[in-house]
C-alpha cells in the first residue's frame, strides 16, 4: 500500500484520516474531523437548531431592510 499503487488509491476513497504522507498531520486531522461531523449529521443538527432560533427575527428578514411589507 505504501508504494501508492492501486491498493493505496482504493483505500484512500474510504479513509477519513490519511497517513502523514506530507508531514501535515493537523490539516488531515481537521479535514477528517469535519468530514465526520458532516457525515454523522452533527452539522445539519446545528443548522436546524439555529434556524429555529432565528425564525421570526426581524434581524434575519430580508424585507425588514428593504422597506417592503409582506
């Protein structure tokens, strides 16, 4: 697998965390962490919670800035 052959490329498709090929552990860790959060639904849950909190707020209503009324 370490010769970057077909087995290496096939394994990369399903990996979240890459081996430290380029000595950049932090980048790969953060990317893997973000992919995990997206795939597990944690990000979507936060978006839904935030939408519930701002629903009805004039601050996030476009028409409150344009002067148009609904």
